[in-house]
C-alpha cells in the first residue's frame, strides 16, 4: 500500500463515508440546534445584562461583573462537567442537551455582556443628552437611541466571540449529546478508522464557514457613516 | 395661555462641580417671545446655566420657574416639561442610525405618543420650516454641519416647545455654514419663539437679540439691550471681554 493510499484509507475510506454519513448529518442537525439556541439565549441574556448594568445600581453592577468575570475565566469544559455531574447530587438532573445549552448560553452571555457594555459606554454623552432633552425617559433613550448604535458597533467582536463559543458545542461529546463530534468519535470507536473524524471536521466547516461569511456581510451592512 | 410674567425665571440658581463652584446664585428671566443671548468667556458658567434650565444639569439650589411651575420641585415630571423646552447643542447630537425624519419624529412617537402618520406629518412640516424638505430620507452623516444643525433645530421644534435653548449652536460649524443656521434662528424669532442662546456670535447677538446677558465667573455681570451692552457697557469686565471678542 503506498503512502497516498494509506492516507486515503485512513481519512477518506469510501465504505465508512457511506455508512457514517447519516450519523454525521444527524449530528449536524443537533449541533445546529444547540448552536442556534445558544446564540439566541446567550446574546439576549448578554444584552439584557448590559442594559441592566447601564442603570449603574451598585449591587446589580457588582453581581453582573462577578458573573461575567467568572464565566469568562472558567474553561467551558469545566463548567459543563460540574453542572452535568454535580447537579444530580443536589437532586437536579438535567439532560446533556440542557446542560450544554445552559452552560454555553451563560458563557456567551458573559462575553456578550462585556462587549455590549463596551458598546454602550462608547456612545457619546451627547446622544443621551439630546434624547433626554426631548423628554425621552432613561429607558426609552437606552432602547431607541443608545442600544441600536451600541449593537451596531459590537457586531464584529460579537460575531467572532459567538463563533468561538458555538464551536464549543463539541464539548457535548463528553456528556453524551449526539452532536457532530460525538457521532464521529462513536463511529471511530466502532471502525478504528479516522474517516468519521475527517467527516466531522468537514461538517464543522460546512456549518461555520457560512457563519463566518455571514458575519462579514452583517458587519458591512450594519456600518453607517458617522454623523 | 400664560397671563403676565416671564416664561422662565431662574431664582438663585447655584451649582458646583465637586468643590468647584460654577454658578453663584443666578437670577435670570425670559419673557414670552424674547430672544436672550448669554455671552461670556469660556468657564463663565453660561453653558452650565443653560443646561440647568431643562435640568440636564441639576442645580444644587434655587428655583427654576417655567410656565408658572418650579421644575426643580418634587413630583415634577421632568420628561413632560422637557417636551416644552427644546434644546439645540453645539455638536448637533443627531442620532446617526436614524434618518433625518426619524431623528425629528422619535420623541413625537415615543414621548408625545403620536401615530406614525401624524408624527411624520409634523416632522415634515418642521423640516420644511428649516428649509430641509428635500433631506427627509437622508442619513445625518451625509449632511453638512449646517444642515445637521438645522435638523437638530427641527427636532426641537417638532415637539412644539414654548422655549428653545441653544448651546453654542454655530461653534462647531465652518464659517460659510453659520449663516444658514442663523437665518433659521432669525426666522424663529420672527415667528415669536422664545429663545435663550449661549453664543459667541457677537454680530448676530447685536443684530437679533432683544437682550444680552454677560456672565463671568459664575455670575451675571451685566445685562441689557444689545445696543447698550455692546456700545456702552457699564462694567469694566464687560468692556474688556468685548474688546477681546471684537478684536
């Protein structure tokens, strides 16, 4: 067997591709589902926290900063394991799916909060003053004047961070969530061949390259000429 | 309609930033339909005082009687008051994410609770009054400074205020664009709008103001009709300031 044949046999074995493809496709569905849910809940929660923080009520600010710092400092894998294996001891059993969704949402929320907060404080004071001077309340100013601008500014860093965190759906493999990597490693353990892993890698690219491109498109669409 | 008496009266307005006193008990009033200019060196407290008139700055003490009500009093709904006191800023402060019409109609929609159609009708009329009917759908960033400031004036006018505060409205403009903004202010005066203007436009003050107030060191030093204040100032400090400004 030549080197090239050995390479093809290890990573691109035809019968294995055919046999594993349905599992990988179903793993892609699971990855997309969790990633989508994490993006929705994580970004929504992050925006909510950043908005709450802008009221500058000390106890709330302190709680948000502590939350954000801890979740940003902790490796997500550690959190996934603690929640999945720890919570049942206090009588709360969550499915692997729920744990992955919860943990990644909180991690994304922590990063998104910091990014949105940076966006909010970068909006010039004059924007607040102009809106308040027309009688808008603090909350109305935040919603209609500040957040639309802050959110646009945060699209590039937020897109990058969101991609980085949704890729962590692969952590689901250690708690039995049948996402792409879990499907691939299961197939590897049955076949003793790396082809399913290569398929998994390609599946991630199929999902995330369009996301990266979408991020770039959104970024240019949401920019506007500064007044 | 208000009977007699000033539209706005400041009584003993005092303000300090930390340990630094910036206003030492300002007494000041504006009559209905009057255009008053506040002039003075930078750091004299004139902008801070103007911002106390709609509580963008909270005075430490004193009273600010607007339309018969002390707006510094407890239980005053300041957001309601602010609909009737327009404000125009040096840096325009247009909302860059909204169109020109969006800028002018935001408070009509969200504060005055007008329908979209009604808000847009009022907004278009306000933009027409500042000569910008053709810029309704433009984004602020595509306009010249003079046009942006006229949009800002239209944004204030759209709420049908009784008083408009101008905080150095032409200081950020290129000289050739100043005229268009001053023309709008002159037109407003002719329509009877009450205005308080903090400005360095001495020639315009002399020509258009009903009264000029000279502030220095957080106090009103002197005030009077422009002819008197500019031609025959009583106070040496006023004379000194004017000679520097006119030089």
